[in-house]
C-alpha cells in the first residue's frame, strides 16, 4: 500500500486487478484454498479487514491531513492541476460526510468546506478518528446489507 494515498485508477481494469490482488491476500491470510466457495463480501466480513476501495479511501483521506500540515503554499497550486486526484478527493470527502452526517456536526463539504479545512489544519488527531469512524460505519453497513441479503435468500 506504499504510496497508495496518491493512487488514481483511471480505468476499471486496473481497479479490478487491485481488488483481486487484495482479496487474494485476504484469502491467504484466512488460509482459504483458492477453490473455496466464499464470496468476496464474506471474506471481508469474516476477516474484519477493509475492502480494497476502503483501503484507498482511508489512505487518501489520511494523506490529505498530512498535506495540510506541510504548509507549502505552492503545493496546492500543483495539486489543483491534477484534476483527477482533486475529483477523487472530493468524492472521498462527500463519502465521508455521508457516513458521518447522522453522528457528527459536520456539514456537507460541498457547502461548508471551511469547516473541513479547519479540521484538517488544526485537529489532525480528530480527523484520523473521523476517518476511522467513517470506515467502520461503512464496514457495518456492508455487514448489515449482507445479513439482509442472506436472510432474503
């Protein structure tokens, strides 16, 4: 995962290869045979490990706090030129807000970006806890959805 905080998958093929590699690793950690009949969601839920997409989101959101702490003025101009990375970061922040909006006083980052910038600049430990809480909430939602599907079957 080294450097994954700045990874951008421009095509679905690359993302599918990444997801498959991470899930293979999880299966090996779980000591499952390659031919074992266990869905990817079941592997994620039984290991308690984050999904590949969640790994990337979490790393990017944590890296954003590091960038804010750097305080290099030219850095934001350079990052602003990378439209794909900026778009992914915006999507990640909106996802984070969607996970936390009912359990925190955070407002929508599309309308209240100053509140988010303040958190990133001056409250980095709280930011890390919020990122972890958003990831945990997403994992619990996946677990809940899986239980409903299993019950329906």
